[in-house]
C-alpha cells in the first residue's frame, strides 16, 4: 500500500514484553505510516512485566488480530478468573476478587446494597457467592462461549510471550537490531532525541523513540531526566524474589496472592510449570529470610535458584517527554498485586496509536493529553493497590501495623469514607477497576459499611430471600455446564511438550 506521507521512523529501545507489544501493535495498526526498528541485546536479560494479566488483554489481542488458541499454545498459558487473597486479614482470612460482575444491580442501587440488606436479615452468604467467575475458579472449571459468559484473562510465560510477539511483528515489517546502547544523541543541547549509538558503532536514527529499557529508563530518565515520583510512602515493598517450579497438580484458573509478615507472595500456574515469587520490604525482612519464606511455601522442585530484584514504587513525572514515550518499567512501577503491568503497556500503546505524532505534525497537545491520561490510570491503579495494605486486620508485625495507620491519597480516602458511610462505590469513565472490584476488595479487606441504600428494604425479606435463592440456583446451573479447567485447556490450547526445560529465569512475574 502506498501512502502520500513519508513514514514516521519509530525506534524502540529494548525488547521484552513492552517492546514487542509496542512493535506488534504499531506495525499491525499503522502499517506503511511507520517504519519500526527495535533495538535489543541478547546479552541483557529482561524483567518480564508479568506472567498474569487482566481481561483487557483479550481486547488488545483482538485489536491486534491475535488468535487466542495459537497464543496460548505458544506461551504455556492457562486461564484466569480472578485472584485469591490469602492471609490479608487476621487468622488466615481468605477472599476472592473475581473478574466480571457480582450479582444483579439496578439503576438506583448496586448489588452490594441488596446483599447488605440480605445480611441484615441473616441470609445471603458471601458477597462473591454471586459471581460465576468466583464459583468456577473455586471449582477449577473454565469454558468459553460465544456469549462471553465468563470474564477471564491469562496466566502466561512472559519470555515466550515476547518471543511469540516477535514472531508476529518481524514478518509484518519490524526490523530488529541486535546491540547494546552506548550513548544517546540529541538535537543540539537539551533537544529531542536524534539517534541511538550502539556499542557496535551503529547509529539508529528516529523521529519517535519508545523507551522499553526497563528500570534503567535509559532514554526518558538517563537522557531526558524526566524525573520520578516516588510512592514508597504508601507502597513500602522494594524487593522481590522469583522462582519457577515444576507443576505437581492441575493448574487452577486463578492467581494466588498470599500475604506474609513483610509483604506477600504470588503463585501463578501455567500448563507445565508454576511461577512463584515473594514481594517484601527490605526494612522489615532480610534477603535470606525472604528466600527461606519463599522456598518454604512453594510446591514442586525449583527449576533454578531464586532471582533477586530491587525496585521503587512510583511513576515518571511525564510518560511522554519530548519525542520519547516510556513504556513498561521505564514508565514506572506498581506492585504486580492486581496484575496490571501488562495492561499499563497495552493501554499506553493504544493511546499512542490513537494520538500518534506523525512526522511533520505538532505534538505538544498530544503529549499533554497522553500524560494526563497516563497519570489518571497510574494513580487509579496505585490507589486500588494501596487499599489492600491500608485496610488490613493484620497486626502481627511492624510492617502491617505501619500499613494500617498510614495516611492514604485523598482520592482513596474519599472512596473508603463513602463506602463506610453508605456502602457507596463508583467507577469513573476512564477507571480500570469496576464497582464490583472495589466492593470485593473493600469487603474482603474487612471494611464494614455503617449503612446502605434503603431501596432493597422496600422489597421485604421473603421476596428478597426468594430473589437471592433464584440467583443462587441460576449460578449453580450455569456452573454445571462449565467444563473442567485442565480438560478444556487440553482440548483447546494444549502447549506442545518441550524437552528444553529452562534452568534460569529470563523473566519474573513483575
């Protein structure tokens, strides 16, 4: 296809999930309008942005025209219906944060108000009893249909995912350059980025640069000195360990997030192995103790020694600075507690494509809008993660005592106050997490509303109980129609058996 415009030269610094996601999306959506070059070095290991996703990944894959079964086979993927939170409250409390909707809402009042009215009269069970995703997850069932009955995401091998995306992007026209970045050339003093100089001596010019260099942020911070906004006053964990283990049981269709005295650990089941990790505060736990805690909690033989990582929670003050857009870990870091890392890459790439700075066009307003949207997304997710720490019944360590007494961002404080006062929750137009998610976590973390809307009380206990019974029976019937999770995987997307078992981690669940 010929176009009457010269292509905009896009240079992506760094590969991994962020780099290859961006490359694939740009070349598939903008085609001849862009000339995409990705620079990466096999000598530099990558920190994967996640082995666990949220349902928005499905929409993004559809946007790219990616076949689901093919992708899942290539990445050893399993299905995910939500997250089980264990030990986040006193006495080993456990709750489930499901995808999808919970119960039935009406225009005047959301489902939690009806559920609270039911609880007032002594029936109704647990809030997430009225989520089909939660029931299917607990029963280890999964199935997909044309009606989209279940809301779901994926557990995946991040290294294989980047490799799969590369296999899509390169045939579509992305040029990969092997090499390490030695220096960054700018136009004049303090101007836009002009080119990347590689250790090999090669010079890679571009009009737009995407920084996918991970925590190093070589372009957006190293060259442009954009600045970093630190959120460690709310998110105190600054270390992680990661290890993969052999699978010793059938994969469950959910992620496990298990709190410990100085943080939490994850368990992410794939088809042939399990991803495990431990997130902790170095002020409260040594690396030796963290390693012992991680190894004591895993099942199956480790495939390598645990890999240690250091990080700092926060975001770049500008995700798009001059002619450089930071993606993934270069843009910032929020704990993987709700599996939002890959989503943040995908939504940033989507917005970049929608407001693309084509060669010869002004882009100041595009940058301003992009950065405002990015800040809203990051702060919204940040607040949702902080909620898990700030509203905790744990008092067994100094770490949790400090979390439960810390001041939280004003927007989160308003959400908590509204829920405690009236069981109210809201979702803004651009918010990632829905009302059902906020309510699931608020209730799960022990928040108890003092009141709720009085409309459900107008129904009367007998009619309300009949309604809850009917909903329960409907979900039970639906559940019986959903196949076993592992059986569905074997029929739909079983990964080929591989003889080359990895012995060292190329990626982690971060």
